C-alpha cells in the first residue's frame, strides 16, 4: 500500500512543472487572442459602423435587388467574413450567394468558438496547479518545514489565479464575439433576402 501511495505521489508531483509551463503558454495564447480581439473591435468601429448604417437605411423602405447591391458598393471595405460577403454580394448569383452566406456563418461560429478551449483548459490547469503542490505542502507541514509549506502554497494560489485569468479573458472574448456575430448574421440574412427575394410589398 505504501509503495502504491508513493507511486501516485511521485506521479502527481512530476506533473507540476508541465502544468506550470502549460499555464504560461495558455496565458501567452490568451494575451494574443485578446490582442486580436482588440484589433477586431477597432476594425468594427469603422467599416462595420457604416455597414450598420446602410442596414438601417435598407430597413427604412422598399429597395430592388439592384438598389441593395448599389448601396453595398458604396461602403468602405468591411473586415473579415462579413466583408467577404458584402464584396461578393455585389455580383454573385443568388444560389452562390446562399452558399457564401452559409460559409460566413460557419466562419463566424468557428471564430467565436476559438477561445472556448481557454475557458475550459485555463481553470482546469489552474486547479491542477492548486492541488498538486498540496501534497508537498502537507508533507512540509508534517515535518515542520514551514518554508517548504509556504513555497508550495504560493505556487498553489498563483496557479489558481493565472488559470482564472485565462478563463476570464477567453470567456469575455467569446461573449463579445457571439453578440457581434449574431447581429452580423441577422444583417447578412436580411441582405440576402432582399437580393434574392426582393422587397416585400404590401397588398393593395
């Protein structure tokens, strides 16, 4: 029994360095994702604002498909999958446009879900970094080694904080992107319907 306990103890403590290294890597990755998110937010404050204004104008009255394409052609380029749809909607066949819209939806959903791994893995690694040093910390407490106890507790608490930071950053990015992309997909579906089906006319 003692041999088995020692094997498990050695196995767990050997995971401490890989866990800390993985936390640092994920923290750097989360910072990169936040930088990309900030750049995307900056881009949306430009072209997307004009795009939303054009949508509001299209909602205000009847527009033939040619008018919709003409209005979109006046916009400055919009970044990302939305911009690709706006550019191709100016001349694409309706059937091709439907396929482009599906591809945009897949791309936006994939971009929104990209940081989901950080939401899960960050806190999980933080919990591992908390529990693994507890064994050596309790051993130090039993032997009266206060310095070893304090060092392991510091490692445990700091890894928890780093894991929560990773999860918090990724969760914030995912929430913001989902809110953006739901609106984007609604707008693109509206443009698609205007081009393919034409305006809805009231019955006389």
